[in-house]
C-alpha cells in the first residue's frame, strides 16, 4: 500500500520499488521487480492517490486450482450425463429392439401368422406394433387368398386333364367314324351323332362342375347375396320333375324365413346335385322327400330316397372328387364333392346317414352368417358327425 502525490511516493507500506505511478482510479495489473501485482487506485480529497494491492501469484494459484476443479467436475458431469443418456436410450430402444427381432423372424421364416408383441407399456411403441400386426394380417389374408387361387387353378388343370380325356377320346372316335365312312346309313349316322352330342353335353357338364369346384376352392372373391333357400329348392324340384317324370318329389319346408347370406350359384349347385343324386339312386318310380328347416341357428336341408342306401364304409368316399359308387351311372363323380364343398364354404357340413325310407338320407347344415367370415371349404366342421 502506498500514497502517491504526482510522481512522488509520499508514504508506502510493503510497497515494492519500481511500481509505475497510477494514472486513473480503478483496478490495474502492474509488474515490479519481475513480480505481478493487482492494485486498486483511489484519489483522495487533497489530490493524492491511494493505491492498495497484492501479488497475483496466490490469486493465480487459486484461479488455477479452481479451473482444475471445474474441469474435473465438468468431465465427471459429462461422463455421468453420457452414461445416463445411454442408459435411458437403451431403455427406450429396448421395445424397438424386440420389434426388430420379431420383424426379422417374420422376414426369415416368411411366416405371416407371426405377430409382434403389444406389451411394452409404451403407447407409441404399442401403437406401432398394432399397425404392423394389422399390416401382417392383411398380408396373410392376401397371401392365403393367392395360395388358394393358385391351388384351385392347379387342381382345376389336373382334374380337367384327367377327366376330359375319356369324353374327348370318345368324341374323336365318333367323329373319325363319320369321316372315314361317308356312305354310312342314316340310322347309323344318327346314332353316332347322338353319341357325340351326349359326349359334348357330358364334357360341358364336367367343365361346369370343375369350374364351380375351382371357384369354391379359391373362395375369396365370390359374390354374396341374400338367398332364400326355399325358393332355390322349389325351383330345383320343378326342374327335377321334368327330368324324372316317374319320380315323386315331396317338399317339407319350414314356415319361417329360410334366407342366408351366400353365393347363389354355389347354393343352387348344392341343391340341384342333392336332388339329382336322390332321383338317380332311388328306386325306379320311387319317392324323394326334401326337408328344409331351421336348426342350431342355421338351416338344415335333408334329402331322402328309397334306393339301396350308402354302405357305412363308403359314406366318406362318396364325397370325394370323381368318386363313383356302385350303379353310379354316367355321372361325373363331382356332384357330392360339390355338395360338401359348398356346405363347408357356407359354414356348414354335409354327411349321409340311413333314411327312414330305407335308402340314403343326405343332410346339409348351413350357417346364416357372412360367407367371407367362414372357414375354408376343405376344413371340416368341429364336432360335426358325419
């Protein structure tokens, strides 16, 4: 500390020699004798300057120590924040890791029935899982429909190639006979032409049946309508009476509504084939009874004939494609296969049992819900007795 008047030091206490004179009031840093000082200057009323100061070594040491401590604390804080951020990020990303694993499993196995877990307790992640699951459900449905359509196409081609060989061979033989024998008599010519016409009709019926089977196998894009099954049965019985005038047809129908949501063409094929099968396999001039009623929340259609019936060992076989039992005649072997396919396509089942008239009783149960929500046509009904 010192008191300076002009350029002269009036009084000094522990002030080093060589300090420059102060120019103005305030703080300043000066050096004297190789040592740095920090001083504060104030002008007294009589015009002298009072300068108080101290060496900067201790201050600089304290600042350096404080800087070092700040650096250490800052580094530790950054490390702690980084570790905390990493832990929180891992915690937040863990559900997404589970989603990634589940998606990878779907991608590697190509099993679209797999679903992502919706149990992360994070609203955004669960919403993402639900969206992906909805997408997988749509893809699975689309893939299933595509597979069914491809399988139906392959089966149609195989069945057509197998079954058309016989009528095409017979038709070629008859046409060849006409070409090789231009002088064939009128009676013989008419007989050959009648046989050729019969083969053509058989081929057309076979193709129509195969086409119906293929559409039923595909099952995805069938047109659905509200169908009154009683009206279909009435119309089918009228046509059957014209085809089989010596057979007596009787209908027992419920007075309640007999409508259901379904494929009209498929239901018509089902009814026609059941009635035609009974007319063909009943006794000549016999009786066919048709019963339509409500049962188990759906509709039950039963057709009884008075023929020889179906042996128990053959009751499953008769519903197979191209199955022909004893005395099957010239049928394609597809009629009862169509019946079962359409029954299952409409949420029901078809089976055969003994008739109280002594012959066979073919029974079909149909659901009344939407066809699109039902099980595949080749899957049997649970718990259904056949």
